[in-house]
């Protein structure tokens, strides 16, 4: 099993200077791994306007890279892209009188909402990609992503506001999309893999540094310089899509089937996606460091020893189904018709950040009009008012995470998986609780 997470405290180290960070990734401020900045696909946005030698602005001169004109009802327009005060500013506006394109995109016509996107003219293959930004604080998605032959990596698609589920506003969502299949294949362009990590704060409330290291056979995900997930090509198999050169994209998009902004959701001046910088570093492939294995705090996390160390309530059953679950021989079934929970109390350290993860599925979800849910949660860790949960809904096994920090006097916490709010059948397997490591420090201020 390739169960690994290496993480650090989720705080911005104020002593790390901008000049230092310009030379190396936020997670490696002393550049111990020998990174070199690729200036062709990096930008500090310190000029008076967007650098047209480096970036394509969607819609300028009626050109749309990849023929992507925006996710209707929003449309990409050049006037949504600007550079001000050392920042890229992508503004989404309510402009019903704008002359929108005719036609539709995925069943929606272009109307009311203008927004913007930029794409690098040059490509790169493998490296460390990083952006410091503040997503738009509105019911739309600010995104930092990459496209190339056969594959797409969305480092994040962040919803500033999500009225149906406020937890989504804390979600750092990363995904692969497979464009290498036949166009007639129903999986063409669909999500082949994703990672969802719920953080302790609303992502649109402030600036954060989002990063990833893309190696030939692995992907590492970072927030404010701290590693929260590492996944390998071997682990993903045919779900891995990052095999070719990529271009960099930065944009605001609307996802109308998730949340469709109304006039009152977009201020008179518009809502802004603010980007301090985009940076891509590269190094020799031989120096790549793949995923490291780190200790799981939980014993019997895969239920190979039955329900030992676990507490159960309701219709909870241990199922032996080798090859049909995520790890080992057994998984847990929470039965339909009754409120059911599997849980345990775990000893932890005070003032320490952890990542709690689990793999789960809702087998009766049909991914069309029947949606059934399970929830992973943690509480009683010494932070008043914080009881984070994350929802599962897919009918196949997948992994999600919660990042939390214990209080000053906390020495334990309560973790659980439940069907409490729907009382439908859900399955769970392989819990993982990993301690966050200390953040990297800058030596001698250099």
C-alpha cells in the first residue's frame, strides 16, 4: 500500500522574503533541490499591463485557445483581464448589455456574466508550479490549471462562496482530466482522478500559496509551502494523464449546474481573482524525489483485525471482500434505514496539525439523479466551534481529507464516519491520520 502524506503547519512564514521566494519554491526556500525558474511560463505581474509576449488573453482579437470561450453563461472577454499594483486581476462582472456570443456551451447560452482567462504561449514538462493568490469571493470558481496533449491538471478550482454547502468554501480540490480517449468515449475529458482536502479556513478570505510538484511518476500538492498529498503514477495506473508538455491557465469560471450566480451575487464593480505571481521551476529529472511513506497514527486502520480499536453504533457490518475494497481484506458497511457511525477516540499532541483521510463510497448513487452520502468528521480537538466534516457521494472508492490543528491543551480527538443525515448505505475503508511536520525554515535569511 502506498499510503503517504507529508505535511507541515498551515501558516505563512512571514520571515520568508519575496526575494527569497522568487528564487525557489515556497516549500524549499533555501533551494536545496536545485530549482531553476522557467521565466517563459512565470510572471510577477509588475508591469503596466499583461505581458502579451508571454500570455494569450482569451477573446482578444476573437481568438480562443482550445476553442474555449468560457463556461456559459459566462464568457471570456479581454477587458476582464488587467494588471494593477503588481497583481494580475481577473474581474467577473454582471454585464447583461454586453454583446455576447451566439450559440450555447453545454446547454447554456452566453449571457449576463463576463469573465477572463489567460494562458501561456509556451509549454513546459515537469516542474514545481506555484501561485500566490486570493480567489474571487463569490459563487464562482477561480482556477489555476494546466493543459497538454491528452491530459489536464486542475491544481485548484476554488468556489469563493457555495450557499448549498459552506464546507465547499474551504475545499482545496485538485483533479486530472483525460483528453486522450476517443471523443466518442463517455469518459473523454472526464475527471480520471481527484483529491479533496478540507482546510480550516475559507480559501477566498485571504491570500495563500498553492503549489504542486509534477514529476515523471508522481504529483505532490502543497498549501502555503506544506505538503498535503503525494500520489504516484503507479498508484493511479491508467488514471494518470500528465505525460506531455503543458500550458498554464489562470481564470474565473461559472459552473451553473453547481451554483449559478445572480446579479446580487456580483458586486457593481465586479468580483476579483487577485494573483500576486505565477512561478514554474524546473530541475534535472534525476533529482526527483518521489512520495515518501509516513506513519499512520491509527492502528487497524484497514480493519484487517476486525473492529478492534473501533466503536460502532447502528447497523455497522464488517465485510470481507478482498479485491473489492481499498486496503487489506475488509471494509465497513453502514446499513440503510438507521443512523449508523463508526468512530474512535485517538490520543494526539497539543498545538499540532494533522490530516485525517478515509476512502469511502456510496454504492447506490447512480451519478445522475440518485445521490446518497456518507460523512467523515473530526471533533473535540480543543478548538471551540470547529467540527469539520467532508461529504462523500460517488459510487466508487475515493479518498478525501480534513486538515485540522489541535488546541493548546488538547491531548485527544474524536474521529468518525457516519450516514447520520441520510441513513443510506455507505462503505468506508482505510482511515489515515498523519501528523504534520514542521515548516521549512530559511537559513541566514537567504
